């Protein structure tokens, strides 16, 4: 089917030929269907019998029905086994009386039934064919522009064009380096001649690379707002259609409109949807290749001083076709990373302008509690805080609303309605109290912000920490401390209840991951040595690992991982045994209040 539509700019007679072909196929299908219906409706040939045989059959009671034609003195009918017959009779009236006396049905003419079925089918069929011809002619005259619009895409509807966005760099926080790179292009859009006077040629394409939610689209819109130029937003998937050539036509229409509106910015979000490397999978469709070729050709076609800037955005740069990244296309790359501590606070303040806040709201606390959060996550936290404040009918959003919004956005909603048996509640309380107590006595770990036994998301309870700052380098002391804190939950369970439970599964998973990294990647094991043994590769979001060492080294690796975990468990056991009364006080406070803040934890430990 794609071969008919390979080039939407073909002459009109080719489209007309396609319409006629489809009409002929429809008529042919109706003819075949009619022949099948008529062949099945045509009655079987009747068996010729004598009048004596007919009277004998009537006497035996095997005749089902009769059709007597007095004019031609012919008789047709059928036996009870379904066999049809015909005969000639001298006196039709006597035969009719005999049939009525025997209770045989006298029916209408059945020999000509085939003709009736023929007319019954072909009457509406002929009318339907005429209606199809009429509709085809009317469609070619009245609906031709709509068909052409579907294939070539109306230029005015390709991309969401906005003349003025009203955004500026003050509305974007957390990506200062990216904004500095963008200022060059803003000057180019405002005054392209100042660059070309000295022979400079700015890159035609700008590629934003970063995880989802980091603000790539917002940054592109802010660039258009700062330059006060039209902005076109289109998703990469909007180009790709089932029919070959439709996406390419939309690309041409988009760039034609951009040239009319220049200077302007074209923003292609999810560029990987249309610019995936050719031949990278068996499912690669010819439409994708034609769309990609059209993008490449259009970016080569417009002048560098034409005032058109094409910005692409992706979180999967590894799948892009190499031709997109060569000089003259998307040759300037800007990384938009996850925000650091300072950037997170700035982003929270930007979103905080849109809500009513108390004067003493502290965004730095929320920023410290949200490492690895994206700009979209932070916006969601502020929105959740406003919802919490609205539900309690407050006049402004307070700090506790921000904390609640952070917990809900990061960990899920509280399941206060969950029915937890008292015994399980006690186990969870001592488990979390064990994490909290160990964290207070292990040097170098992050301080406790909050501990709760209220189920939230998939967890039955949680201990939340509040880092003082973002860490990019982790020392061995900090890593062993985290493992020790993870072991605190199981140690507390064993100390109080003398049994092991399934509640420590995720703790063991986290501790094992730290120990494995220390041994295989960070060179923190004396026996294994200062070498990286693990190879990690990531593609399309999936991570694969391989271990490059001998079987003997693998045995030593297992022993070293176990050694680190055992040392962490022993250290947690020593802390809890030495502070048993503090563990008891924390657990009982959790059972009474369900949630404790870091300040309340400090007070309980100091007074126990």
C-alpha cells in the first residue's frame, strides 16, 4: 500500500488512478460475493418421475409438498428426505384433492426460486455500486483537498506555533551552564547579521541531552521568549505515520512555514522517535527512513543566516543516527543534567512563586531531602504541598505541607487505612527504631529527618535521611556506615523478638550492592586489589553487567563481600546492645505517635 503514496507531491492523476483502482476492487468484491450467494441459493436439479410413481409416493406418505401448475399441467415438489422431483399430470384437480386429503402442503412455485434470490441480491447490489460511483466522483471533487491535507499535512497545522511565549530565563532555574550556551543563539536570532559580517557560521541545530523532567522544553521556550521570536513545538512521533512519505511531507511543510516566520525556533521533542539510527532493528519502517532523510535534507537546505534555529531534545542520544550529529545539523550539544543542591533550591523557589507561602518557608530543607530529583519532581512536590494546605483549609502553604508533599511525591501516599496486626506493627516499629538508633551512633552518615511506621507505597515503614550536601565522591567510612545502618533493622528484630523476618529484604539488597561495588569497582578490598572487575553497559535504559575475573578470584570476591556485610552487622549489633534502652524508647514512641521528626528522635535518645 505504501508504494501508492511514496511521494505526496505526485501529480493529481496518480491520486485519481488510486481512487479508481480502489473502486474497481470494491465492485469486483461485490460481483464475486453475488456469484457465491446465487450459487448457494440455486435449487438442486429435480428428479423426473411418472404420475403413477407420484400417486404411490403420496399413498406411502413420503411427499413433503407439491406445487401444481394447472396451465402447463406440471407438478414439482419435494420428498421428506429433501429430494426434489417433477412430473406431468393429466388432471391437476384430482391430484390436488388427493394431496389435500393426505395432508400434503400445496406451496408456491419453488422452481423459479433461484431467480427470486438472484433479484433479491442483485437489486441492492446494483444500487450500492451506483452509490459507490457517485460517492467516488463527489469525493474527488469536494474532498480532494482533505485527502491532500492528510497526505501532505496542512502547513498551518504542522507544529504548535506560538508567536510570543512570555517566558524568560528567570522562569528557568537549575541549568545555568545550559543557559549560558543558549545566550549565544539568542543573540544570533536577534541580530544574525552581526555574526555573518565577520564570516562566522553558527550551528544550525542545537541538541539538548538530559534525563526526563530536567527542563529541556522549558529552556527552549525561554530561549524563544528571550529572543522574542515565534516558537514551534512538535514531537518526533508526530512525523511518523503508517503511509510512506507522510512524515517527510510534514517535515517539508514545517520548514516551509519556519522560513516564512523566520527568525524563529523549531523545537523537536523526543527527537529519537524520528531520528533513530537506520537499520538498528528489524522493525525499522521505510516511513521512518524517509522522515529522517527529509529532516537531514531540510537542515542542509536553509541558510545559516536565515534566522532559523532547530532545537532537538532526547534522553537517548545513543540511538540517534550518526548523520543527525555531524557538523551542519545537530552539531552543538548541551547537556541538561539533574539539578544539584543549589539548583534544586532555586527551582523550588521558582515554583514557589505560583503558590501562597508562609514567610519562613525553608526550601533548602526540601532541596537537601531530594537528591537526584528532577525539575519536574520538584514542581510536583510544590504542587502536592499546595494540595495538602488546601485540604486542611489553610490560608498559606507551611513547611510541614512542603515536607508532606515531598514524602508523597517521592515515596507514595500514606496507607493509613491499611489494617496492620498489632504484632506486625511492633516488628516494624523496632525495625525502624534500629535503623534510626544505629544512624545516630555511626559517624559520617546523613542525619535522620523523619522515621515513620505508617505504610507508604510498597513499604511498611521508613527512615528518611536529610543529607547536608550533595555527595559526588563517597569515602569508605561513609559507605560502611550506610551498610551498618541498613543492618540495624534486622539486628533490632533479632534483639527484641529473637526471630528473622522478611522486612529486611530491601536493606540487604542495598547493603549487598554497596559491598559489591566496594570490592569490584572501588578497589576497597585488600585481598581483591585495586582493579575494576565489573563491566557495565547501558542501552535503551537496560543495564547489563559482566564479571571479568578468574574462578578463583570470584571465590575471593564472594568472601570479601560477605566480610564487609558481616562487619556491618556486627557493628550494628554492638550499637544496639549498648543502647537497648534507647531502642525501646524509640520503638514505643513510634507505636504511640507513628511518625517522629529528627528533632523528636534526638530528644528521645538524649532522655533515654
